[in-house]
C-alpha cells in the first residue's frame, strides 16, 4: 500500500468529490439501530453490514434474506444456526472467530442456547438494506437447474 503523508488534494478532488467517492467511517457508538453500513447510513448501493446481539436463551423466527447472501462473523458467544437439508434439521454450532455463509432464500434460524452469555455477530449482506422474510417452517431450498 502506498501512502502520501501531507499530500495536498488536487483541484479535481478538493472539496467537490461526490459523496460516493470517499471512505466513510462509522464509529461503534454511531450505529443506526443495528446497521453500520447501509444506504441510509453511508449511501451504500450493494452492501449492508451491521452488528447483532442475541440475548441468552433466545431464538429468531424461521426466516430467509431474499436474494441477498449473508456473511456472518461470530464476535462472541456460541450461536447455533439451524436449517433443513431436505431430510432433517441441521444444527451448526459456531465459535468466536468463525465465519458462516447463508445463501440467498435459504430458510434458517439463529439460536443462543447459553443461559448466561449473549451472542454478538457482524453480518454483511449483498443488499444495501436488511431483508428478513419470516417463514412458518424450515424447508429445503430447491434450485431449479
């Protein structure tokens, strides 16, 4: 990486750069609810990122995120991700430092079975805003080929 300390902005970049042509910094205390990076917070076009905390002994409803992929990084706790493989429910227990990918339209739920410790995750989605579509039950996603 090349840096230029003390470099002066050129006339083509000084003071007139479009909003989408700069790095945005969102401090931890400046989150808009759970959202850190979204169309509403920084003008993101294709990405949503946020921090989610699930309290002890909690579970989300069954849901999917539409056409959006979801990447999840476990900050703390031991969340359990549940989905259906067509035969049975599959439970994946994650640990701090783990990453998970939830493909588009895959019904799943997140659980925190720990009676004392909250789960904290960072989520990135390939849409600028969060999409959550509740479904009555988990089912296998079938992809037409």
